[in-house]
């Protein structure tokens, strides 16, 4: 068993072995696309609800890769955990950021590149990294830090 959800196991390192420096915004998007090309997005509904709840916020990056799936509308933590582990395997400094808006919770990554920090919501395939970090005084798209 991994020591943390984002441990960079051999499987994680092998997954990004062909990614070369320098790491850019374009590289981050490539990593996100690589994740989605290797995971199935399963429907989240009454028949999958209990299973999703049983694995929510628990799987390691390697387990997510081994399982090969995430649940539609519930994938933000799993995709962020996997993305951060892959970035760490490439030697990047990262932060896992949990956000809240009303009664909703969301996960995003912060990644440090040569030209600064970037926020990346990898749970949406249309998103791109944006420069900055999320703080109590600087929310992200209406989302506040969940825990300070």
C-alpha cells in the first residue's frame, strides 16, 4: 500500500517516462489528456452511487490507474490526485487544493513551473492552467479554500 494518495510509485513514474523538460503549460495539458485517454468515465447514478461513495477520497494515484475509471461528476479528487502524482514524478512542486462553494466541494491542483505558479482544474477536459494560487483572499472562480 502506498504511503500517501500521491506517492510516486514505479507505475506512476512509467506513466510519464516520455514527458521531457522543459515542462510548460502545454505539457500540463498533455498530462491531463494522457490521464483521460487511460481512464474510463463511468456514469454516476443510483446504481453506482454506493460504490462511488465507498472509494471517494480514498484511492491512491496508482489505484486510480489500476482501476482505470472515475465517476462522471465525481472525478475531481481522483483526477487531481493522479495529476499531482504524475507531476511529482516529473520533479514538479505541487499543491492539492480543496475548495468549497455553498454545499459543494471541489479539488484542483497548483503547479509550480519556471515562470510561476498555475492553478489547474484537471477534472474538466476543456480547462487550461491559469497563472496564480488560491488563497483565502484570492478565491478561484467563486470557489473558496475549503480549509485554511
